[in-house]
């Protein structure tokens, strides 16, 4: 899928920490391996923004330092919880957007195959769900909307209902490179099937 022309847009990538992430993989990966995996995936996601400005939502000093190495700006909302952090960052970035058609793209940082976040576009709210159609891996919403974020299990359906509450169209972007997020050992096994085997 080729990206359509975007209005003014910015990308938000929430990252709580590199050191404490992906504890569900502890039986397969040691702490150093998990940290390397998480940081590599986050770098992939930031790179997939291409020409769009990226703001990383974090209060972690190590992540803030990493932002400089990948050309991202750190936003430190100072509030706990993913949904509250995203809401605070969303409110902050939209104040700096000049266009009334501006959009904000929220992308999770654990998408190892991400290639181009810009394909998540469309009228109203656009979502690239995970492969189970349960989560909202990448979501693009109009910056002008007072959107109530509902990340967590079942967020895809809750975000669809939130779009309906605002009378906005809901566009589903079925993009394989954005559908695989890494949370469980089964996700790592799926990733292994999608990556070329080295000679």
C-alpha cells in the first residue's frame, strides 16, 4: 500500500522504559536481550515515520537520551498510565499544529516489521490493528478531536466506538508490516517465520 498525501501530521510513540518492558518474554530472553529487542523495535518504528516529526512520550531518562540518537523529540507528560500519557502528549502537540486538517498518528513502539506509518491515513479515525484485531497498533486521528484514548485489551473496538461517538468515519488499515506487535512468546515465534533466514 502506498501512502496517500498527508496533511500536516505528527507521530507520537509512547515508550515507558527500555529496561522494564516485555516482562512476558522473560522465560525466553534475558534482561539485556529484552532491552536490545525493545530498543531495536522502537528505532524501527521511529524510522518508519519517514519525513514526519516524531515525539516520544516518556519520562524515562534512558529513553529521553536515546531520542537524540534517532532524531525524535522527547515529551515528558509527567502522568502515569498509557492512556493519560497519550492524552497529555496529544494535547501538547496539537497546540503546535497550524493546519485545521492536521492529524496525530499514535504508533506503538513494538512493531518490528514497521516500514511506513504514513499509510495509516483516511477520513476520520484510521487504525492499523494487530493481527488479532484486538489492539490499535497504529492510529491516526484528527488533531481537532477531543478523543478519549482507550488502549489496552480490546482497544480496537473501543476506539471504533469512540470514533462513532464523534460522528467520524472509521477506516481500518490492514497492513501486515504493522499488524505484528511483540508481547508474548508466540509473537516472537511469528516474527521468526516472517524474517529471512541468514545463509
